[in-house]
C-alpha cells in the first residue's frame, strides 16, 4: 500500500509539472517550494497555518463534541429524534457558507463567526453518522444483553457505543473535510490571516505560486489529520472483522 501511495504521489507531481511546462498557467513544483520557503522565512506561512489550524480545530472539536451526544440521543430516544431530526435535516440541506452573511451580521467580523460555520459543518456531518450508527446496531445484540439481565444503561455503554464507534469516526472524517472546505471560504471574508485569506490576496496579484502553496499546505494538513482519525479508528475498532 505504501508503495502504491508513493507511486501515486510521484505520478501526481509529474503530471502537475508536465502541465506547468506545457503552457498552462501553473507554477512548477520548484517554484511553489521556493515561494513556500520565502513565506516561511518571512513568518507569514507560520502565522497563516496557526490561524487556520486554530479555527479548524476549534470548530471541528466543538462540532464533533456536540454531534456525538445529540446523535446518541436521536438514535436511542424516540422523543429526541422527533425533536431534533426536522431541524437537523433542514439545516443539512443548507450549505453552512450560505449562512455566513447572516452569521457575520449577528456575530460581527471576529473569530466567532468563522469558528461557528466550521462548527456547523462538522456537526451536521457527524450527527447524522452517529445517529445512523445507533439505529443500525444489531437488535440481536441488544436483545441478548437484555436476556442476560443487562439494564438500559449497561446496554447503551457496552453494546450501542462500541457498535456505533465506526460510524462516529467516519462521520468525524467527513466532518473534518467539511471543516477545511468551510474554513477556506470563511477566511475570504473579514480575515486578516489564514491560508484562505492568503490565497485570496494572492489572487489579486495573479500570484499563482502563493495560491498553490495554500492549496498544498491545506491538503497536507487535512491528510495528516485524516490519517490520525484513521489511526484512531484502527485502534478503537480493532475488534471488527476487516477485509
């Protein structure tokens, strides 16, 4: 698998380089690396990475932390499902970025509106997955636990939570991707630092190398965070039969 990953990365960079020298207005990989080094030496890249990571982590962690208990409640209690599901389905059809103008009006132009739209993107992705994980738990396992004398609290903690964990982690991975996508657009409005902000500023000067630096850094950061979640998935769901 690692060999295939390496071949894929090398192949992608080769195609990028070939397009850049074939007339497309792409910077070559060395030009992007050179620009990244310049931004790093000026302290700009570090500032942007810290600003973007802070926003993503704050929104993603908060969104996941709220989504998991809400998803459990919806899946376990019919009353909670009836109360929450219409609103979740309503907001799920609205892209979080469509709410950004309203959020900016209500919350101002500080960090809070940016983190909030990221929170919303992560929450909506994770809550649905958690809910599906609970309702898809094998009823045979629940019935067997009841036959053995387990109470509802024990069944929930010892059966439902472990069985739902793979769904939760998948939802978190989807939510992470949504968080990064939302972040870049959120930083296009009323931001003074961040990878999305830097890419927008570079656009005004046709500085494609800086734009590509932002794209590559976001991709690398997103990939690393996704692999961390995948590692957690492997450790927490090692009991699962895998193909």
